[in-house]
């Protein structure tokens, strides 16, 4: 009897080809489209309807059944509310990580099992394998597209139920497969912007959910050089959109953000002194281990602090449920709310945790 795989269909080329490959491999394939956001975009267009239309075309072309499910309520409660609260608290959240843990591998997995699935599949670029009854998450063959960073919060149960058909394929080959097989998504551009919400004027979007509270922009010695529009709109290391390029007595170099003070609602900036942006270590707010918590409390490995960053050598110390990460080389502009993700020398993802504190010399 054929095993059943429910594929998370987004209306993009990656999930389209994933479904095609699984059918060719002999699985009983079902497409499932998730609607997680009810609002229209800035142009008054419901992008989820466009994406669902593409899912219908692809599934009909491949010859597989498909369904649609609405997780807007769950997305609001488990992802978006945390996203807004993080910005309110001066952090820079990563909704993609939360969305994977709480939606794509949460309610979606449950719905798939209700449809009789043995496994779910997504168009993520990564690999999963089993060894000694443990499931490992490993980097994709296409290192430029590897998405293990966004999957760092997955559990053993979630990994035991998933297939990643694109783990050993380059992105260019994926588009080629789609084109050869006449899939309508072959030339569709990759989605960008906030997970499931899409491309927006970010400031205008946030204004709908958080009150703007303008305040002073100061240098580190206390000189007022401008006014910010709300601390939520700025991240450490940011250079553009500060509106203080022509300040008198400036040295002509670019300004960039070095600190946000929530208590005084002050944005601190500096010119030409990038060293101040570098930190030496961080501590997480909890940590999710893949495949399991290491037996030693201190060890060396590699880390990423943002997507597509080259691996950095670090020393890790486990402190109860949190992790302290010391950098072999000082790291620039690390933002709280983002994730530190650890890797071993075999490109296995060891897990990740939300960055809670950043330390400097």
C-alpha cells in the first residue's frame, strides 16, 4: 500500500516541484494550502487567493487532490501576537522561525494526519535523516538556499513526520524541473517579506498595530541630532532611513544605529565608529536542541546569527535551559529577538534559541 504524503502547497515553485517529485517517487500525494492571513496587501489585493489559484493549477497539472485550510486564528495567536509584542519591547523578531514551529509543523501537521498522512512535506531546502533512533536536521546541498536556520525550533516528533524533497537539489534545477513539466509556477518569483503576510511598506504596516512614539535621536555623548519615528522601526546597525545625513559638525561618514533606550525612548547613533557595534557573546531565552541536548556543558561548534551568514566559530556553554555563546571573532550588529542557530562539523543543525542578551567588552 502506498504511503500518503500531504504537501504544504504555497503556490510557489518549491512546493510545486516537491509535490511532483513525491508523486514520481510513488507516494500517494495530497496538496494542502494554508491561508494564514486575512487582510489584503497595500494594493488591495488578496495575495492568498492568487497563491491558491496557482496551487489549483499545479495540482491539476500533476494530477493530485488538493484542499485549503484556514489557520488565520492560530497564526494571530501563536505568531503575530508575539511578533508585535517583540517590536513593542524593542526586539527584532523572526516570524519565519515561529511560523514553522507553531503553524507549518503544528496545526498543519495535525490536519495532514487527519487526512490520513503518513508524512508531511514542504519545499524547504534542507535534509532530515534518522540515526540511532534520533532525527537529525542537516544543511541542504544548495548552501545558498539552505533553510535550516528557519527550522531550528523543530522537535523530534515534528522531524519524524517530515520529508524534504529538495534537500539534494539546486534551486536552478528546481525551476528547470518545473519548466520541463509545464508547471505554471516555474517562473514565479520567490516570496519575500513577512511570513504569510508578504511584501508591505513595513512602517505603515506596523503603525496599524503599534502606536508611533517619536523621540530624540542622540549621539553617544548626548547631542541631539534628529527625531526618530518610533523605536520599533529601527534595528542595530541600520544606516538608511535615519534622516540625519546632513547634520552640522558631522564628519561626513554614514550614521548608524548603536542602541535603543526604551525607558527614555531615545535612539542612539554614531558616525564612523563601527567597532561599537561588535559584541563578544550572547545569551539565549531558552534553547531547542536537535537531535538532543549534549552531554557536555561546554563545547565548540559553529553558529549563525542571521540567515545566510557564513558559519562562525563559537564556544557554547549550557546554563540550565539557556545557552551562552562566546564568539571566537567579535560579531557585528546582533539583534535581540533574532535566533542563534548552532551547527556541527558535519553540517547538522544542533538547534537554536532566541537571542535575549548581547554582551560587549
